[in-house]
């Protein structure tokens, strides 16, 4: 298998594992890496403000407006063009670029560098933020972890978030965008100035994680619940991923244990609404358990019309991932009420954020944290 190939800051060659045991040809990315993030889709209007120098470009790259700052104004979609600052702009695509650390505010939220607006037709448009990877990562850290997280755990998060971003970009290099505000990582718009998040990104600049010489999807979850999970129990993937591990570090986390109660009728309503043909629910029984953790992969739903087999990852999606927090649970029905009791929060694959924070608080380095949660991996620096 080919290994990651790094050249100069002018050109980056990275190998992505295309299928189990194979690697595709190297893909070239210009440096610095630029992320295209979908901020809004099919919106009809939004407010724009720029707190410093800016230029507005048309689809041909020609400057059609510029200034030292832009006061709050509305951008409105017409059928095939835009209405901005009380005048019609006969363009289907606009790009605003901010300079010298200025921010572009969209509905009050700050974005850096440049923002593109594209007419979709029918009076709506999409909004893409085009931003350098290192700046994008600051917003990802703000979206994924608390600013009280120990700095070494924060550095570990910066490295795996950078790796995941590059993996996502390389997986679909021709796509108009590769990220959204929620997928594959949560992003929170913040001012890109001095912060603990900025330090974690700067101190690990250009560092990524590789497995068997390849960039891979560095999954992570909030609380693993005592053991990380085999990815095949969650998704169908063609990638080799690091082995699962037992994790003793998250046991004191507030989210380690949880309970969820609802009426049997509410549960039935959710299941029927999402396509399951069932009658009155009598019981929920685990059918399969993961070979590497306490997570349930499938449950038997006994009801008045028979028996149904339900994948627990589907069940989490139906019930809400923040309600049914993991697939490590038991369930019982008493007095027309179903109670789920479980541990962990999230799918459990890869790094456990609460566990990493505990390791950081105990003085472990980001290298030790990463090697614990992703055994057999290697750090590389893009330079």
C-alpha cells in the first residue's frame, strides 16, 4: 500500500484508502488547503455585514463593488439574479472577499475570508464559505468541544478534525462543497482571533493522522461508555480502521449513564411514522450485541401484529440521537411506559472526547491520547 506523499507548500499529494486493502492514485491539492463549506441552502434572503475591507466579485472574477466596511444590508434572491443594498445586481453568482482579518457576518454570524452566493432558481440561493483549512478548524473545535477542555486533548481533537476534513475533501474532490455546519463535524462561527481553540490549531498546524499509510475517517464520539466500537456495527465502510479499545477514562463523565422514558404509544407513533408496520408494543428485547462492546446492534420488537427486528442505529435516528444517546442500553416496559437505561453518548467509534479530556487533565500528551484511541496510527506533518 502506498504511503502518504508530502511535497512542498505548493502541492500536496495524499493517498486515500479507496477500498479495503487498496489505495487509489495520489490526488493533488493546492496548498494551503481551502475548504468549501455549505452555510445555507435554498434561502431567499439574509443579512450581510463586513467589519473591514472587502470586495465583491461577479462570476467572471471582476470586482463590481468594494469598500472599507459594509453596513448591515439585505441580500435577496430574485428569479435569476440578486437584489443587494437597494439595487438589482444582474448576476447569478457573487463572491465577497474580506481582507486583513475582517469578517463577513451572515445573519449575525461571523465567517472568514470569502463567501460565495449562488442562485438556485425559483427565488432562492445557496451560500458557501471558502476558508483555509486551519481557520475552518478553529470553528470546528468551537463546535465540537468546550473551551475548558485541557489543551492536549484539544490538540488531539484539532489533528483528528484536520484529518477528517482532508479525508472528506479527497473523497469527493469535484463536489461543490465538502462540509456543512453539522456534517461531517459540527462548526460554530466564531471570531477568528486569539483563543484557546486558535492555539490548539496553530500548535498542531499541518498535522494529520494516517493508518497503514493512508488518510482515514477519524471518527469520534462524546462518550464511548467504556469501550470504543467496531465501525462495521455502525456503517458499511470499505476502509480499514484502527482496532477497538477498552476505555476507562470516561467513567466519571456526566453523560456516562443516562435514562430515557416515554409512553409506549409515543414509541409506537415514532416507529410507525418512520415506516415500521407494527401493532401495540409488548416488549423490546436485545437480539444481537456487539462482539467488542456492550452495545446492542438489533432489538426484537414484540407487538400485537407479530415480531419486528429493528437495527438500533436506525432506532437512534428515529428517536433522536440526543434522546437515545447510544446503542448501549437495556429497555423495559411497565405500566404503559418504556424506559431505556444506557451508557455513553454517540456511536463510540474512534476517539472518546470525554476520555481524551480526562487523559489531558492527567498530563497525557496529544500523541499519547491519539495512540491510545487510534492504535497503530502514525502522525504526519504536511509541509
